[in-house]
């Protein structure tokens, strides 16, 4: 990535961020920072996604980056494009801990619906596997195994007891896959049957590790074949990828497919280290939901942040075709083609970290980009020029870290000189942060102390 010069920074501070209200489908973006890009799917930095749909609503459970949180992230949507963030009451680092727990945070959920009608979550907390249950993906979630891990951290010394993924076969038998290596080497995959409670193993686990396996197993059945997909490489670098192997039983053995890997880094398109995925079907078509490294990469401060993307997938018998990862994302039949947008506006700001994080990034309808003020900016603000005095109803903000409270306030002006504070500065949390402020104004200023802004939508 290029360094910001004075000229480039001035240009960045004056670029117009036009948010189109047109329903016409724009051309597919070819760059990661193109306006209107639909990948990343979620606004913010998340990894290890699990996706389910229940009663017309989508749910994506995911690790909160960087490297987990004391809670899990949950995104919900009724149209697959406009997502709302929350954190389930369970699991938490405090609630899911045992004498064999490690320091690791809450990672890598897998959510499935069992034959008994209840939902079950298998999640990594403290480098061991915990299981919870709920009547709905929306919760309330609670521990389902008497306050003990299903797979304790010392189950197989020398390996990482994480990344559990449940699979329910056509006959109703449920299986659990899990396992990783240490220090980015020597990954092992284990599988065991689950009993009817879905919270206990039914029989001894088996090592079913295929070639080039490191972590993140996900089972897919196609005809009479069982396709074990998984990640290999290092997610902090550019080597992470999705591979797969084929077997005749969920318990293995599995033989790696000749066209593996199916999803990998495309440096020419700035798609770095895609992996730890979930495969789901909708409208008789399979899709792959996965995380990939946020951009610019590598980050200047060495903090690896990942974002969730979705692309189309093709499965033919016991073969999965290579995936073409995109910035445009995938179309799901009957779901919204694009995110809801607001009024167009011209962006300026009190400062910008560099040319890659200018104020126009907060109005480009692209969740890969964000406005970030300079660290020495004591009172950062983002300004929107609507072009003329207009009636506005309110606005919403997609912050960099929706799980953390940020101080946000809004002021308006008709001439750019005299300002009226219409939203008081108070801690606000979530995504989107919705603010109702009915006023007539040409200019709006968003004061966002110690927070980057992925998107600011004005209605």
C-alpha cells in the first residue's frame, strides 16, 4: 500500500462519497476498496463464522477479532444484506471455564438444529469445546453439559482442542469434528458420534486427519460421499486456505481430492488467507461463508483483523469446484441484492490516519474500508455535506468495534459556520448505532472519539 503524502491526504479529504439510492445493479467491483463492494458481508472484524436460518431470519455467529473476546458475536438479518449486531448471554469466558481451560478467549462457534427441535452450539472457550443449547438461534443460550467442557483442554496433549463443527447425517445421527495443531503446525482432526442429548459423545473419538489438515473442519454430504473440508496454513500470513478430502463414512478414512485447495490467497485481487468457513445451501445452491484478512495487509501495527465474506460454491458428486473469491459477493435468490443506503454526501474530516483511511471511506458502502482519524487528533470529527439544505430524519453508524461502547454525538448546520448539537455525547454500542435527529441541515458533523467509522448512513 502507498504511503500518504500531503497532496494525497488533501485529495482524500475532499473526495465525494456518493451513496446511490438507485436499484440498478452496479458493475461487480474488482478492487477491495471499490464503492458498493458487498464483500465483506459484515461490518467489522470477525472470524470463524457459522450461519443458520430460522423462520425467515439469518443468524451468523462469529469470533470477535482480534483473537476473540470474552463474548461471542451474533449478527442477524432478515434480508442477508442489512445486519444487526448483538452478543449472546452465553457463552462467556467467565461462564465456560474449567480446571483444564487455557487463556484463549471465545472462538469458533458451530450452531445446528437437532432432531428434538432444539438448537445446539459447539464453541471453543479456553482451548476446549463447550456445548450450549437454546430453543431458537436467538437464544436464550445456556450451558448444556452441567458446567463442564464436552472436550477438555487436555483431551489430547500436544494438540489444540478447538474448532468443533457438528454434522447431522440423513439418518439423524449427529457427529462432532474438531481439532487443530500448535504453533501453526501438526494439525489433527478428531471425530466422534454425539448421543441423543447432543451434549455427550457416543463412543470413542477417532483420529480422521487427512493430508494437509491444520484446523476448522466442516463436513458436507454429497450423494453417497462425505466431503471433509478444512483449513490449512497460517491465518496471520498469506498461506491460509480451504482444502477437502473425500470418504465413504463420516468417521473416515478421508483421501484428499486432487483439485484441493479450493479457496486460497489471490494476491493480485488483494484477497488474503481465506479460510475457516461454513458451507450452506439456499435456493438449491451451495455457498461458502469464510473469513479473510482485512486490508491493507499486512497491517502496520501487526494486528491481524479478519472479515467475513460469502461466495458461490459448486459441488458435483464428490468434487467441489475451485472457488473464485470476489469483492462483489454472492447473490442469494429472493434476498436483498444490496444494502440499504441513504442520502449522498461529500466527506471531509478533522484528520485522516492516511490516504487509505480518508473520510470518504465512511460513505462508500463498502465494509472493507473505514475512516480513521490520526492518533494525535484529540477531537476527531467526520463531516457530511449534503449539497443543499435538506430535511433529515436521522443517521446510523457502523463502528469499527461494535462490541465496545464509543462516544458519539452529532451536530448540524445550514451554513457550515454555526452548529447545533442535536445528539448528545454519550457511550453508544452496537451496529448499526441508530440515532434519530429530525432537522433541516446541509451539514452534519459526527464526533466519534477514539473510534473508526466503517459506514455513516444519513436518512
